[in-house]
C-alpha cells in the first residue's frame, strides 16, 4: 500500500527544498517549548516515506524518532491534498499505542513551485490530568523573572515605537545614575539596544517626544554603532 502511494507522491528534492524543510526545525522547537512537554511536534519529509520523520520533539508520546515512517493517515491526507488542495481534517483526535488520547493538527509544507515536500504535525496528549497540562502553560510564580518580559501588541508601527519609548523613559528615570544632561541619550540608547530604530517612524517619533532634532538622534545612533 505504501509503495503504491510512494509512486504517486514521492518527489525528487532540490537543494532548495531541503533548505526550506530544514527552516521549519526551529519552529518545531519553539512550538513544543510554547505548549510544553505534553505536546509532540513532528516534521515529515516526503522524500522518503519509509524514513519520513526528519525532526521530532517529545517523541515519547508516540514512540517515534528521527527515521520513523509516515503514518497511514498521513498518506491519506497527502492523497486528499493532491485532489483538493486542502488537508482534511485540519484537526482530529486519535489514540497512540498506549491508548492515550491525542488531539492533532497537520499542515502541508510546500517547496519550490508549490510542491508538497513535507508535513508539520502537532500532537497534544490529552490523557494527562488537566491541571498538570495547565500548569505547564502558566508562569512559575517562584521565578520572578517570568514576569520581566513585556511585549507591545499594536496595530501600527507608530504605536510600537510610542509604547517602547514610554518603557524606555520609565527605565531611564528610575536609574539614579543618569543625570538630566544625559537623559535623552540614555533613552535613545535603550531604544537602540532594543532594535526600535529598525522601524522607519522611530527617529521622528523619538525626536518629537524628546524635543530634540532628528540629527541629534542620528548622532546618538552613530555613536552607539561605533
């Protein structure tokens, strides 16, 4: 059955296809880290169905490792994708060999010219006690640094700059070692270190808010770069 499917789907990979597939490896690590240890993330390569797993995180949930084959459902999804251009179902429930319930989602990864080259699969093990799963999604209150990170979710680049500027001003004004003369430069340095000047609107907004010229901001930035 697999041999017949392989004749239909196996694609000769180009070097670019392999690069594209490997570029998702970090995404797999990040997603597994975000959801936690109860989540398995798998990347399949369609270059070889017999050894399709090329990346797997938390593989103990299904007992697989790099070099494991594609599943029967994976082959079925590929056939449906070829016929309809979509993956059906987008998410689904199944059981692993130990009888544990998994909620899964699969998407097709495309290579050059839109050809399918891989599958990105996420399997959430729902058999653990729910409070245990939730615990891995919540911050550890014993670790104070868990709450030190801030992120500005804004609809415009200008809003991102404004909020970052507000945080930078608060940080500098809380630093007793910064005198009034060095205040503007210190604020600009915080924004520079945080990459805010990569946004085109940043220089104008910072200059206007600090009541200095754009040339002064550029001068600070040149000094930081040197």
